[in-house]
């Protein structure tokens, strides 16, 4: 039965999007991003960097440096190998792209 189904759920249950506030201190900008909470953080960072680069028409990546996501609420840098859900990142959380 699908008694537990919620409306607006995308097919194939794995995709569950959350809206987060994302700040990019290096550019003094902030954005709202819809991110898939079960996707590896590493892939999300690449996606975010790509989207911001296109929007702002500039490269985000520092020379030889890797971007990191920092959770303001949890006061820690997110593990690239884990998903947002595994790291208790929730809807409306504030993240910094460093």
C-alpha cells in the first residue's frame, strides 16, 4: 500500500530535496539552493560550484583547493563521502561554501 506516500514525492523514492540557505563568503553572496539530501556531499559541492560559476560567470574553485560545505548550525565541515541526510542537514539549514 502507499499509505505513507506524500504528495509531490518524486518517483523512485531516493530523491528527496531540501531547501538550504547557502552563503559564499569569498563572493559575499548568498543563495537558496534545493539540494538532494541523499546525494553524496562531494557531488552536491560540484553541482553548486557549477551553478554559481555559470550564474556569476566566474570560476569558484581556488587554485588547487577543494571547496567544502560548512554547517553553521552544527559548526563542522561536512564529510564529502556522506550525504546531507547522514549528517543531519535539514530544510532551511545555513551552509557556507568555503
